[in-house]
């Protein structure tokens, strides 16, 4: 009898724990779609690649989604996307030329950047980035990879501020699309509020579309599309990637020196 009674107690406890787990899982599933929950919901490995540009072609929004999924969308990706966009529209001209005498090391032929005589109007943080890079232009009218690195290194703090604004613009655009919203959550016994990003049903759909496209372009790299560039779909040795990496790496080096 004692053995049977013990088994009954154990079985009862197991059933109670199982029931509590099911209740917890049910309410957990019904809770807000936080960043952590979005990562559990939109699983990279389970989504098939698809060649369809997401987020209405807004690479700032796509970068915001990739960041929350921890699959890209870095400041370096945004610099790359901006350069591709500017090259497409003629806002910059990218080419190659012999290394300038002022550079004591580096390849004999370097990728370089130049600007049209009449600068276009570029709005928002992208416009600030464009003007900042233009301000580095030497008197000869072209700036080479090594010069870009050094200029970004010296101007690291300003670049970080601009790129922080660029990432914030992408997140706001995602909210404007209806993909996410800010929720104020009561914390510490209800005496304070904690703002957090909550993702909507549309946000989940945009995230799945972004992952499908990012997987496609990473498997099939292209060269001249800004959205693909931000999604990681460019060859790292392309001229635009070389210039973008020079800016981003110089910025990071400068930031470390400032600390």
C-alpha cells in the first residue's frame, strides 16, 4: 500500500507540474511579441530563400529587422547600402587609380571615391553621412581607400552619432509601416515604466520576408542593389565593399583610440 501511495503522489505531482507548464506555455505564447520572442518565432534555418525585396525596398527597415534577429543590419551594412544607393543615383562615382604619393603603404592601385559637381539633396541621417564624407575630400577631388580610413578614424565620434541616428530612423520607419510599436511596461512594483519594442503581426511577416531575401542574396551575391548590400548579398572584394569597410574600420579604430 505504501508503494502504491507513493507512486500516486509522484504521479499527481507530475500531472500538476505538467499542467502548470502547459498554463505557463499558453500565457507565454499569448504575451507581447518582444524581440526575444520574435527571434524564437522567426527561425532563420526554417525559412526558404526567396528573391523578393522586402520592406518596400527600405533598407533601413530591413536593417532594423536583421538587428533584432541578430543576423546583420550593422552600421557597416548601412554604410555599404548608402554607398551603393549613391553610386546608383550618381551621387558618388567609384573607380580605381594609382596610389597617391601621400600614402606610404597600401596597394599600388586603390579604389577611390569622387563626387559630381552639383551635389544632390539627400535627407535625414543619410544626408549627414554624405556631407561628412564629402567634407573629407582632398583638393585633388578624389579620396582613396587609405584616405577614407584615416579620415573616418579622425572623425569617429561624429560618424558614430550619424550612424546611430540612421539606425533609429530605420526603427521609426518600421513603426510607421505598422511592423512594431513602443510599449511601456510597468516594472518595480508598478512605480516605474520600461519602454520596449513590441512587434505586430505585420512585423512578423516582414521579418520572415527579410530573412527569406537575406538568405537568397547571401547565396547569390549581387553588386548593384542597396537592399541586397544591406542584407549581406555583396562580394566582400567589390569596390563598394572595399570603400565601405575602409570607412567602418577607420571609424572603429578611431573609437578605440578615443576610449
